[in-house]
C-alpha cells in the first residue's frame, strides 16, 4: 500500500542540483539537510563531489542551511564544521518531526517555508511531511549493491514509492 506521507514533493539526483533560483521560485527560504548519503558518503566523513562548493553557493545566495541528522553529535559536528555549515541538530530521531521543528526555530522561519532534503523516504520524507516542510528527495550516493543488506530494512518498498512518484510527476 502506497502511503502519501512518504512521498517527496520534488526529486533531484544530487543535492548539488538544487539551485537558489529553484528554491526562490517555490517560496522555499531555507534547507534542512540530512547528511548520510546526502552530503557525505555513509560510514565515512567524506563529502560527496561538489557538496562543499554547493554549500558555499547556497550561502552566497542567502539560503540558510541546517543539518538535521539522526547521527550522533561528533559525526554531525565534524561534518558541519568541514562543510562550513553553522547550524546543526544531531540525534534528530527522524521520522519524528521534533528535530525539524527545532531547526526551524533556530532559523526563526516557519516550517512551511523550509524544505527537508534527504535520501530516505521513510525517515527524511516522512519527517518533512509530518512537520509541514517541503519534502525534497535526493537519490542516494552509494552503490546499492555494496550496501544492499545494510539498507534492506529502511528501504523496504522504496522502489515502488519512487515509481509512483515518477508516474504522478508525469501525470500518468
Ligand atoms: Mg541519509
């Protein structure tokens, strides 16, 4: 059974494809960012190609960024520092919406003017939809074959949901 709560509003191949122009067009004033497989490779502290420059571009366009991650403090702190992102929430417990709401409070912006960007439907997108933020899905950065087992549970049914998303987008 497909559940609309998991559905993204928009989908990008990579976070680096999100532009300030796009956000302004959609009335999105700031971004809440997942880290693993969105900004850095899972199980590493290595930024995905182009992410550092993308962060700088967003900042120069006055798009505020807050990391909202389920990871523990050191991992989130190191990532934020390396990428030059000042605001972050760790142990966010997505799909709960609390972390996203706290991030909105930090920015002093209403949650419905923000988008949550992440690579997991059942955590990031569900959290976005529950909190009232725009849900932006980015395709995960890892080769799925390697991480098949690791991802299996969290990603159950994800393929079907994304197919449904593409059908709706194309008006089928
Ligand atoms: Mg992730």
